[in-house]
C-alpha cells in the first residue's frame, strides 16, 4: 500500500509542472492572453507621442550639454586663477 501511494505522489509531482508547461506554451494561449495583454500595457507608438518623446530627449540633451559647458568654463577659470 505504501509503495502505491509513493508512486501516485511521484506521478502527481511530475505531472503538474509538465502539464503547466505544456498548457502555457500553447500558441493559442500565448496569442490570446500574453500578446493582447502586452498590447494593452504597451500600446503601439503613436506619431504624436513619439514626436513628444523625441523633443523631450532633445531638450534633455541640450540641457546636459549646457551644464557640461558651464562646468568646463568654471574649471578653466579655476586653472587660469591658479596660474
């Protein structure tokens, strides 16, 4: 009797992960749930949204360049004063 229970438990322990793996890797399941959910969370880019993002990146790049130029100007003034 004990051997039969152990065999049943081993079958259950092995069959559950294999079954879940098989179910989750079905193409229909993947398309229906995963891809649709991803499109809900991350909708395709809109031209206006993309343009705003590009403008924001350009502003940030300019701001960073200005900060670097200020920093370099201050460093060059400090070196001139030391000499």
